[in-house]
């Protein structure tokens, strides 16, 4: 059994948000509440930040 290849990878989604917005989410939800109150976030959850690390080994 011999090692043919190895691959290490990493990704980060939404590592930071640059905004002067004081609320949780600078991207308000327009579809859930309708278009009557655009720009209002109703205290929605902040944007998700995710880290992924992986290793692929080929024999």
C-alpha cells in the first residue's frame, strides 16, 4: 500500500463584515416580511461564519 497523493484544503465563508450598521444583520430580509418595510431586519440572526478544513489522501 503506497501513498499516491495528499491534499489539504481550508475555506472560510464570511470571515468578516465591514459595515456601519448597528444591528445584527446588514442584509435585511425583504422576502419574509414583504416589501412594506424595506431595510428593517426585525432582529434577525447575524450572518453565519464558517470554517472548513479537510484532508484528501489517495492510495
